C-alpha cells in the first residue's frame, strides 16, 4: 500500500461520526474554494485532493479548463468532472492494465478499470438525481430557473454576482460530498 491508499483506508476505518466529519470538511472546502476562487472543476478536485491525499498540482491544473461546463461551453458540469477525476485518481491504475478480454477482442478491462467505472456511473446517477442533469445548463436551470451563456462576457458578468455565483459553491460542495462518500465506501 502507498501513502494515498493508507490515508484513504484510515478514513474508511473511522467511526461513522468521524468519517462523516471528514466528508463534511471536504464538502465545506469545495464550496468555499468555489466561492473564493471560482472554477468548479478545480474547486471540487482540490477539496478531495487535500483531504484524501490524492493527485498533484499537475492534476489540479488539468481540472481548470473543465470549469463552467468544459471551458464555459455549457457541457458537462465542471464540479462533476473534478469529482470524476478524483475517482480516477483513487481507483484507476496509472498504466494500461492487463485484464480479462470482454466480448470485444480489443477490449481489455481490469478490476481497477471496472471499479473506476462503477463509481463513476454511481456518481453520475446521483448527480443527475440531485441537479436534474449532467450539463452546466441543467444545473443552472435547477438552481435558478435560468441559464447563462458563460461564453458571453455580459452574461458572465451577470452570473458572477455573488448572489448568483455563490450558489455554484453549493454544487461543488454537494458534488465533492457525493464523490467522497463513494470513494470512502468499504470495498
């Protein structure tokens, strides 16, 4: 076991209250990072990185362009992307893996791959249930009943008002909580 695995296992073995306290700290950190610095993908990922001891600054940097629904394009919510990245950091292997060939001859999947995909599917299903869809506009519509085009500078200024944008902190916090809960499940 490496340091990351040791840290996560230690949290998994905690009592219910102590584990819940850790998950709550992750949620609060993600929410606060979004409010202070912006960037839903990196805010979600950073909170999970710090509390679970995963990833690096390089990983954090790779999350940045996913904010605002993938470069403000309105596609997949950045908070969800950051959470999925954290799941990959915990469960996926760092190289292609040898495994059992499935139904297609060129498709090799290992237990690491399968565990990563299982957690990701659960996260996406829970996120969809919480926010009405996986895309940034789905989340905006659920939270505000309105959608802003974040590529439009004027709309971005409107959206940037604390009374509006700070609600994205709720999304990053809840998403980090969902991911932390899945990551900290006993296997």
